[in-house]
C-alpha cells in the first residue's frame, strides 16, 4: 500500500499544505499535480501590481525554485488529473498514467465563469485568472486603446483601475444596478462608482451583454439594452466557479463546493480538500461557507496538512479579503450577507477613507474598511467575538476605534 | 545582500541570505520559515508577517509609514518593537540582523 500523499492542484492551498505537511512531521513521499506550467504562485497581484507591470513572476512565485525538490515533493506541472479511482486508490492523468495514493488532498481551486453570448470566442476577449491571461491582456496596453470590462466586481474594477492609469479608455458594464452588488452595501458601491468616475473610468450599470462583434477580432460589445461599445479588448470578470467535478465523479459529497468538515475531511476519510473548492463549516456564522480568498486557502492548507499527518487543527476563523484600486485599500473582515443594519463611520461622499459596519440584530458580522486599517483590525477581533455594538457609537468618530466595543 | 536570522517563538533559528530589495517577508515565505504567513503578499493588509526587531537595528531600517503603524497598533501580540516584515527590504545596512516571531499570527 502506498504511503504517498498526492495533492491535486497547485495553488496557494497546495503550496501551504506542502510546507505544513513537513512541519507537521510527515516524512513520506508527496506528489503534486498542477495543470499550469508554473509552480504555485499568488493570484491576488495578477489583477493589481502584476497586471500593472510593477512586479514580475519572481515576486508572485510563492516558493523558491528548489523548494519542492528539497522538500521531497515530486512535481508534475502542465498535468491534468482526469480521474480519482477510490477503490483502487489511485489517480489517473490525461495521458492514462496511474499514480497510487495513500491519502489525497484536493486543492483544485476555481475557474472563471464563462460568458456564453455570440462572439465569445473572438480574439481580444479575455478573462483574468492565470499568469498567461495577464500576459495576453497586457499586449493590449497601448495608450488610447479602448477596453470594455464586463462585470463590476473586484476583478473587473481592479483591471479598470490599472488600465486607466495606462492611458486606456475604459468602460465597465455591470448587469446589476450597482458595482460589487454581491458583496457590499450600496454605500460602498456608490463610493467606488464615484472614485472610478473621478479617475476617468466610465461605469454603466443595468447593462446586460448580448454579444461581441468583430471580423477577426473583437471590435464592439453589444448590449441587450441596444447599446454598442466600440473596443479593442474585452476583459470579462463575472465570477468564478469551484472545481468540484473530479470529486463529484469520484462519488464524494459535493454541495456548493466539495463538502468538508472543520478538519478539511471529505466524505472519504483518506481524502481532504482545501481552498476555493471547498464548502466548509464556520462556527462564527453557524453555517457552511465557500470562500474565494487567499486567507481561506492558507488556513485550510494548514488544517488539511495537519489532518493528513494525523493531527487535529480545526479551522474556524473570520474570513477576510482585500482589494487595491488606485490609492484605495479596501479591507473586508467577515461576511455581510444577511445584515440588518449598515452603519457608516466617516464620510463616503467626499474623500477616500471610511468604514461600514454591518450588524445583524445588533451583532457585528462584517466591516468594509476603505483606507481604515484600525477599523479593519478591530473588526476581525470583534466579529470573532460576536460583539454587540451600539450604532450611535460606531458613527461617532470622536469615540476611538478601540473604545467601540464599549 | 543581507544575512537575516529569523527566530521562531520556540527559539529555533533560520538564517537566510536575502537579496537586496527583497522584503524580509518574501524571503521568509519563499524559504518556508514557519510563523510568517504573509497572506496578502506584501500589500500591508493583513499583519501576518510581524517580527520583533531589536532596538539596535531601528535606525538602520526605514521608519513605519502610517498604514504599517495602524496595522501594528491593532495587531494581536504586537509590541513596541514590532514591524511588518513585508515593509522591510534587505540592504547591506541590515546584514546580520536577527528578528524574532510571535507565537502565532493570523
């Protein structure tokens, strides 16, 4: 019987799991499969400093080049795993090779949601998920070029912020009536719409994309509302989907993601899962979550590694996220879904620094902090404690952040 | 280049050669020094790369900017000599510096 741990997927969770498996004392063989040509790298900078050309591959690559070899990890880049055979306890790769495992870690991540409209396959229509995507988009970075961004979420707005600074004419089309509608209160949406307008980005909300037109390459985006937006390049950012197919086909329990418990165990005791692909319990919110974040990938990578090494390290933390656009650092602690009251601290209508506290029946569940590190740091702590806060005190800036909990 | 020694909470030491211009966080993450996560990759957004810098080195590294200052003011386990290692770049002036890490940070 094999004692090898096989990791499928080579992103942030996988890199963390390798490091943590060794730190947890696992000395057996580890084999890592990734379908990209690169060793694990950080994705968040791809739509920020990396897209802007401020940093290169050496700064997004997570580990030193010799890390995997020196950690005793056999690596298979550009290799797609096509099947998990749980009865035989092996996995199969695209070329039909079988690799036996003792235990398995699914770190399959997520992929972009694709847009299914006429002209979707025209040259010049891009997504942003991988290093290669960024390289393709950067080829269009010529002053005066026209870019249409489809989707006013984090990725779309970050791309818009980088592109407009490069002298590109940018229009963002969003289906909802405001940007970032899925994740923030209208106060925050309208703030971002104002700043993007100040920076020269055109945002149009309530616009559905009906198709892309062009002869050999994209020349225009056509909307369902009858609009036509001439362009040289399109970047589509309309969300991501968890890669759960391998797990589902192997008969593992899959819900909104691959179902795991607080130890990252799937419905098969020999298989763990970590990162974007999982649906996992969260004790602070009392229900299961699927998160698209680095923090989640790192922490679940640690938890899964502990479990695989025979230890217990339950995962139960306040999720957090960040987004950099222009001089705005948005830090989000917690999840605001289901809030009953949004309380603003600071002035979102002028300037560029404020925070929104989300309360559910008086209990703090999340904070969006824009250039407000103190509020963010405090919120991480208070959300974990399920603190009950007084809205009047939150709004009163003469009361210090540390005194908010009263 | 600077030789930097990272000391884990339990006293275990890791000495790395850090290239000029590279941050102490990046070097630690790439070399898998336990105790430095650097979740945000150096965006000064997470405070998971905190180190304690002995006083004799304070004037050899740049002073804290506002963002780092406030992140540290509210970070768990922070002390007067805490710094975010993503904000410290290696340079010949800090060759030989020894920094230590808190018990945990996330």
